[in-house]
């Protein structure tokens, strides 16, 4: 797989709440964390299955309420994984978009994570 060349950032309000949601809940791993001082806002890189995003508490980086799309091999498998972890799914797997199976999860800060799986050619 090619290296991801664009890394979106999502604004979070409290890393103490959002961090565990992404790591324990969604299965991302922390790659690194940065703070200018111990009590300053955090900027963190997390990744799962070759997909990387940044989470930031810095008010000037971006606004809360972002949307990121993740293309994955099997939306339904992830749905079952998240259900087993008691992670609420905002929009369960569906075929509303042409050629795509989609599911949406909303983080504690209101950011939306949309997971998509392309239908095989000819299956539309």
C-alpha cells in the first residue's frame, strides 16, 4: 500500500475523553503525542490499518465538527467489531450511496467518521 500523503486533522475538546474513544473504541494506535508544556493542548497522531489522522486540542488548528472518509475492505466487519466494543454507530451500514457501502460513527466531540467499502464492479 502506498504511503498516505494527506493527513486530516480533527479538533477535539478533551483528549481524556476522545483519546480512549479512538484507541480503545475504534482500535487506532497512538503514534506520537506532542505538547509544548505538560498542561498545554495536545496534538496527537493516531493510525489504524494504514489510515492516519491527527487529533488536536489547539483552537487555531480547525473547528469541531469535521468529517473524514475512510475507505476500508469491509464496513460490515468493522460494524460488528464496534458493536462488540459498545461503540455507538450513528448510521449503520447501508447502500445509500451508489457503488458504496457506508457507515458513520460520531466521536465525543461531534466529528463524523464515515467508513466506506466499494461494491465490486457490476454489483450496483
